[in-house]
């Protein structure tokens, strides 16, 4: 695996991003204890900024875990907006509800248990689509959801550099899925796309129409 960012740089950036919200710290501790993948604080702060700039009415997450990334979206969205988080695990959703209740954000979130791809199709005019499910499903998820996006929507995807495996010639289903997704979205003329080498790579794509 190739480190995306020098650990010294990450340490420096984390030092510039202190947080004292107890729910956020609890989620970070839970992720560390369980070895559960989350976008981490630096990406979370980036999601917050994008949300404040975009002022979306609807954010839909495909793959939410126990709500870490959704928490950042909900923290930034207006009181008239809504974040839809999806996960196959009732346990994850129950924990997320607890954290959002403690943070006073629960009214901004809709909690859905089940297949993210099926749930996502229930929504229209999505302003921000966040993709963080099984990596071999990324392209399938995007193709299914494009008709459900609002004009000028943002598509954000985590793990776009997949631990550096995208450049190492590996051909396992997950790495292949990320490569295909990256090629597909960056090659589309109706989206303008960039990948930020932040944490494990964050893809940000803007729908041009």
C-alpha cells in the first residue's frame, strides 16, 4: 500500500483541527476500537465546508456505517435540509440515532436500514450524493443514481485512491471497481471531476447541467 499523505502532514493537519463535540469524539473512539472505517476528521471537515457552500436541500449517503460522515453533513445543512443515511445494519443505525439525538441533529436526518442502492432510488433531486459502500459497487451505484440527481449536484466518493492500490497494478474486485468508477466519472463530459489526495482519496464531481 502507498501512503496517500505523509503521516507527518496528517499529524500536522489534525493538530490544526481540534474538536470537542462529545458525540463526534465518541464516534471516533468507537471506530478506532472496532477497526471500523470512517472518513476521519479531515475529510469530515471538508464535507462540512462543501455542504455550507452548496446549501443542499437533500443529501443522500449510499453507505453510512454508524453515521460519522452523515454527522458532518447534518451539522452543516440548514434546518430545512435533510440528510438520508443508509446502512444494512440496524445496530449501526441505532447507534447513529443515539449520537444524532445527543448532538441535537436528529431532526435533520432520515435513517434507513437496508440496501443502499435500492433505498437511494426512492429520492429525487439529490443535491449531494455521497458514495461509500462496497467498492466494487461504486460505478453501479453512480449509474443508478445519475437520473436522481438535481441539476448542478455534487457527487462525493470516499476511497477514490484505495490505499494507493489504484496505481499498483492490483486487480482484486475492490481495486478494479474503484479504477472503473474513477475512469467512468472523470471521462464523462456532463461532470467536472477531481480527486483530492486527502486521507484515502476523495473524489469530488460537479454536475454541469
